[in-house]
């Protein structure tokens, strides 16, 4: 009788673990799908803006080859920061539909602000850098998902590095130092490569089998936002290091 009860307990525990694993895989797939669609929206919007008359609505191309921002361009530059803040601090109070819509709008507007990439760098460079970014991101995200090492302390260190990177980038805007820009780019690649692993583990650990559909959906969107930002910033830093300008 005792053996029978023990077997029932073991089978019950195994079934529970199997349900959690299946739910976690589905949750992570949902996160990656959101991120992928967001990146596709950003890329498509950037290309369409750069290759059509829409470019003139947001950017003013000067005769010497430099580009300035129109009023709409300033709006497209500032709006994504506001939307990230809203998604970061208000997403738990939003409906799932509103969070999805805001994420899609954010990804699209981000594409407008990145349109000059297609004018500054060659198409081959953009494509090559994208594939390198995808390979690096995939490897680090897989490691973050499978490792048994706790990356919490690692994430705190990376966050401090990110703050330093932002400050250094602001200073670099005034100094216009080639060496400083190179150092910032290298540091950015290291920071966002590490953040990819840390954020993947954070998304995995934040999953709960007891979450209802709406909460799980909002968690997936927020996780996709974190990975989207990691991928995009890693791509931009690598492009600054490797990109061949026109």
C-alpha cells in the first residue's frame, strides 16, 4: 500500500513537472514570436521610410550629405522612449490588447527613427551585421535559458555598465571623439550580449504556471520588449564597429 501511494506521488510530481515544462516552452515561444514580429515591423518600417517619399516627412537631407530632423522626425525619435517607459511601468495595469497594440506601435515608430541606417551604411553591411547579431543573440539567449548559474549578480553589474554607457554616449555627442566612440561601441556589444543571457533567464524565472491568460500575455510582451531592446542595441553597436559607410 505504501509503495502504491509512493508511485502515485511520483507520477503526480512527474506530471506536474511535465506540465510546467510544456507551459514554459510555450511561454518562451510566445516571447520570441512577439520579439521577431516586432523586429520585422521595425525593419520593414525603416526600409519603407528610407526608400520612399516618407523620408522627407521625418528627415531633412542637407546638400553636404548630413541629415536633420523635421518636427515629425523629432516626434519619431522621442516617442519610442515614452512608449518604453509606459510599457515598463504601466503594463500590469493595461489590458492585454492595449499592451499588444502599444508594442506594435512602438516597433513601427522605432523603425522610422532607424531609417537613416539604410542611407548611411551599405545594404550588404546591414545584412551581414544582422546575421552576426542574430547568431550572437541566439547563442547567448540559449545559454541564458539552459544555464543553472544564477545570473542575478551578473545582471546588476551589467545594469551599472548600461548606465555608464548612456552617460558616456551623451558626453561623446559633445566631444566627437573617434576613440571614445569605438570604446563605447565595444562596451555596448559586451553589455548587450550579457544582457541577452540575463534577460532570457529573468523571463524564464518570471514564468508561473498559475498565471491567467491576460497576465501571461502581458509577461510575454514585456519579455519580448526586453529581448527586442537587447537585439536592436547589439545590432546598432556592431554596425558602428563593422559597418561600411556609403
